[in-house]
């Protein structure tokens, strides 16, 4: 018996999903058992990349959710509202939901998960992170027997494209961004990508799955690439690094006596050694590196966005639900691994208490003794230096770059304040994390 699917949105991803569902030939047999019943769009008269019978199209998304023939609701419209309300409406009606909406899940995932658990339905989100890369299900199921130490990833294709071009060509950020917009890799308003917000949405979701409890999206320190200078990308290359916008979620010790797991979750431009597994991920590709015990390092790599990859992930979730229905039916209850209910509380550690390696570039007067003064200030604050080098000088000014060993953030900031107080130091021109 066919399972009815309702689609909220027929943009790039929605059209990709519709194309798969309406051409089941050569695909898994379960695809042939899925039938598109109703599709909500903003403008029913607008031409679409996939042709559908007119009777399937409507302008009222609530009509899709409420249609008795729709048994699975697929939300690919994006945005916070009305997406959140429609997801909750579908759950209240006892209908499982598949969504690609990272923003809704990052901000309202706890509310949605609680509603789904109470109603006994699935909300599956594979397409919300990494496009066509299967990462959500592995974190929920395949890697469930591991103690996850760290999840780090390049999870925004726009910024990775820009950084790859800056590294390869020595081009300025603004010029590459303009090209990315022209090619359709960046939006007209690129803030969500280049300021790191998109990546922060995604790492909030991954951290919650990896560590068993929701993470406050608003509390994640987030820095994008919009203030990154081409010279820092070039200096990084001279020192054996590449610069990537990295999203990281890391366990800090074991859970405390009350069961709360401390985490360091953040998004920022990062210098990666050229032999790091993520260093060779270029263009619009994404990759997520999971480090756990006992699995070691596992990397998931592939296209992180686009109609085909994201639609593939959406349909995979639909097939998961269809397969469960075929085998056990709704009365069989929820699979706890697939549903991925929270099993502990997580809290972000105070930023000053986190520890990292750092790249810092000073602009100073070009005169003897400055490097020694900088080194002394770092040493007095208990900051160990891996390397310190003067890379350029012009017009009486010098560029001095320091890479530190791992150090607590509070000590590093104390050292920077002391160095900035030296009259020979003109400015701290750049400060980036380093792995």
C-alpha cells in the first residue's frame, strides 16, 4: 500500500525530492511505495524545475499537513516560521516529519524532540547537516558505542570555496565573495555563511547528537571569515598551514556528579597543518571528522549542499520511516537510536577556561628587540611559543607572527593585553585558532 508524502516547499531541495519520488525506476523498491499527495508553494503559478500535476499544488502549507492522505510531512521551506509551527502541527496530528531545516532544529530542536517523543512519531534530520553526507544517522546509530572525544568539520561550502580560492590565488576576500555570489555559491546577503552562523547551527545539532544532550545555539562562540585578510592566509601557507572555517565540538573531561557533560563548542577560522585530514577539503565540499573511543578517527566527506545531495538525504529519511512502517507499523513504537532522544545534559564551558593553540599577527615598529619583548610577555603569562617570526617589514613597520602551544584562553588574553601595552606594538592585527 502506498505511503502518502506531503511536501512543504518546492525550491531547489523540494524539487529534487519531488523528482526522486516521481521517478522510482532503478531506485530502492521502497521508493515506488511512496506517493506525493500534496505540495505547498508560495506562488502556484510560478514555473518549477519539476513538473507536477496541478491538483497536487497548493498555496496553503497547513492544508498539506492536515490532508488525511498525507502520512509523512517533508519540510524543506527553510526559515524559522512558519516551519517550526508546521512541524509541531504535523507532530500533533501523529505524522512523522522529515526536515532539512538546520535553523529550526538548532534553535527549537529540544521543543520539537519533546513533542515528537510525547506523540510517538519520528522527526528525522539527516539533510540538515552536510547535504548528501550521511553524518546524522552514524552519530545516532553506527557510532553509538563510542565515547566521542571531538567532532570537527568544514560544514559550510560557501566559506570553504572562498578560502580555497584565497589560498590558491592569493585573492582578497571581497573579490572572491563577489565571484561566489555571481556563481550562485553565496547568497546576495551572505551573512549567515561568511559570519559563521550557518556552521554554528550545524555544529549545535552535531554536538547534541554526539554527546547526548541539547546544546544552546545562542551560547556558541561564533566567528566567520568576513574579517579575514589574505595576508594571514598567505602567512599560514608559509608556515605549513591552511586556513579553514572550522566548527568544533569537544568533550571536556567526564560528566560531573550531577550528570552534566561539559563541552567546548565553537566556530572560527582555524589554521590546520597541511597533513591534517581536513586540510585537503577544498571548493564547496564539506567534511566532518569524528574522533572517538574505540573507533579512532572517522571522516565523512562529500558535497555539502545542492539539490541532488540534500534531496538524497531527505529521501533517505523518508525511506527509513517507510521501512519501519512496512516492518512493524506505528504500533511497534519508536526505535530509541533512530529517534535519538536526549539522555543527559550538556553545558558549554566558560570560554576563558578553554585551551587552544593560537596564531597571532602583530604589527610593530621595525626595530631591534621587539621580538624579544613579545616573547618575554608571553613567557611571563605562562604561554609557551611554538614559533615566532618576522615575515615582512615596510615603511618602518614590521609583521611579527607567533604560533603558541596549547594554552588556557585566560592566560593567552593576559599575554595579549601585556603585549599591546608595549609602545613598540602598533596593533594585534589578527588572532586565529590553530590545530
